[in-house]
C-alpha cells in the first residue's frame, strides 16, 4: 500500500526489475479487482493518502490491506517516501500502528533508505545525498517540511509505540543478527524499528532478515532486496500515438529536468495568473497549443509545465491560496483532453499531479514494464473510455536530468 501514485510505481518498478510480475491498482480496491490478479507476483495499491487527515489515511490503507490479505498476500508493505514525508500528526505512524493491529505482527521494520537515489540512513538519521534530511531541500517542502533528520524522533512523534533502532554495525553482521536485534527491540516494546542502510547490500540483508515478516514498512528501496524470480524483467507494449510531458512538480530535480527539456522540446508554461482568472480558458489555450505542435511535428514530445525556475516558484508563493490544487486540476483536465485528442504516451511529474491525471482518465490498473532509472518505469493502463496508454509517473525528486528528452527511447 503506497501513500501516493508515483511512490506506488516506484515500488512496483523495483519489484519488476527482480523479474516479479507486478500490477498497480489505483485507489482502494473493489471486490471484483481480485479476479484479475492471478497472473501477478506482487500488487501495489496506489493511494493518495500522504497529506490527507490521518484517520482517512488509516481507513484507506486498512481497507486496502484487508483486500490484499483476502487475496492471499503473504507480506504487507507500507510504502512511504524515501524522504519520510510526514508531520507529527502522521500519516506514516498512525498507518503503521493500524497495520500492526490488523496483522497481529510483533513488530515491523522502518526502512526509508534508497541508496540508488541518494537516500541513506545511518545512526537512525536520514540523509539526502550528503545532507541530513533537515538541511536538504526537503526542509522547505510545501506540504511536509522536514525539520529533523532523526527517523526515530520523527516516527516517535506520530506512533503509539516505542521506536527501536538497528544500527549499521548490526546490519553488517548479517540477517540473523538483524533478526535477533529486532526481537530484542520487540521484547522491550519497540514494535516499530528503524534499520540503518547505506547501500543496496544492506537492503538485501534486511530483506532476507524480514522475508517471513507479516508486515514491513519503508521506501521502495527495500524491494531491491527481494529474491529474483529468475525470469526476464517484464516489458510493456508500445501504444502508438502522440507524446506529452505534464510537469506539475516544483522540486529542484524536476526544475532541472524542465530546464534541459526546454532546450529540446516545444514547451509552454501554465500561466498562473490566467489560470486563476479563468481556468477553463487557460486549459483550452494549452490544449490548442499542444495540438498545433503535434500537427507541426507529429509524435515529437511536447512539454507543459507549471514551474521551471526560481521565478516561477516565487510567483506561486506570491499568488498564495490553493495554487497547487489549481495546477493539479488543470493538469488533470489537460490529461483527459489530450488523451481524447490523440495522446497515448504520457510522462507526468509530481505525485499529486500524477494522481489527479490518472483519476481524471479513469485508469484503475497499471502494469509495470521497462525501468528507465531507479524509481521511474514505463507503465501501461486503460482509461475509463477504453483507450490504452503508456505512462511514466515520476516523483518530483526522481529521474535523470534528461528524462523528458531521452526517456522515450525505451518505447522505440
């Protein structure tokens, strides 16, 4: 169960590269969804529960977890951001508490580390590259500003349980040493246990130590420790049609990707003043512009973005109010109207933007294919109108700088 849509595809992609046939269900599943899962090894349920009230996040996640248990799931995985996006009110802790109760698990590991994307945990502190979390750009995140790097303290503020810690020196002694330390923590009341990890071998060791656990929690990195199926990584079929990039993320990484893409792709920024004055007119303007680009350069990717540089970022702050929600709604309408106009291959940047776009399109299931980079994969899904599309759903901070330009290469 993932707390946002891009995080769900991030996790699914890491299982996919291990040869596991993986599908993503969007939203709390319905009873009939189980009949289509006989051919998969792993299922990720994508929720938009990261920044909603904790009680709602708990209800959605528990309902999703019960669905998975009813379908025969052997291990539940609470997936959250590798930067531990949350506040003192949740939602990571309250959800973990509820899942412990649902499963009856004695304890669960807490492993946000994802070294391939620069997220490591040492002495219980989370680092983004070489910076402690609270000194990284995440300290000023608009929804979940992260002002502490101690995962033990961050989680301790939002859970009913004592938070334990397994240091790196124990991890390096192997899986059995980790299990013994986890059991010791549980005996002392530590039912949620932060585990250090600074490279992928640490994740493999932790995954081995917790292979029989009913519940684990973490970023997507822990999935890299899953045993390989021995099968080739699944691929997705290419859906011919027009290509579009919709970037609603204001993250530093996405701004760099937008800057590079503007050197190669036709591009247009959402005019925030126009959007606030008349959102329908601004969406119509952008749709008309995109269609003009397709006529001039068929199948060439086209970029529509909300934030490209610091000036755009400052403008959004100056306008204040619900500007993020307005951008999400505009991107959702763009996705729907461009799909109707002939777009079949979408790159969408930003967790909230991705969720809004897929909800507007009525996509209920995604199958996972080629991984472009850690945390970023190609997907296929069917819209409510019955149209098959390829998607990349990118967390704001993930992906190579040339993603919007070169990420299409795996579909040719």
